[in-house]
C-alpha cells in the first residue's frame, strides 16, 4: 500500500498493488541479475585465460 496526503491536507490518496505482481517483478529482477552475473563471470574467465596465454608465451 502507498499513500500520500493531497494539497488540501484533508484528504489522503491510497493505492494498492497485488502481492502477485510484486513477486513476479522480483523474480524478473533476479533473472536479470543472474544473467548479468553469468556475463561478468564469462568476461572474467576470458580475461583470466588471455592473461594465462600471455604469460605462457
């Protein structure tokens, strides 16, 4: 629930969100974070591999 007082200070506006919507948004957010972590790990492994190849020559 979110609420805010209106300019006249006598009224309050309230809004509600379904818990299912919040959970679905959180799942999508976690999926995007997991993808970002996977890309970062791949980049790190590639950089580490390139450094190892340079040191071996």
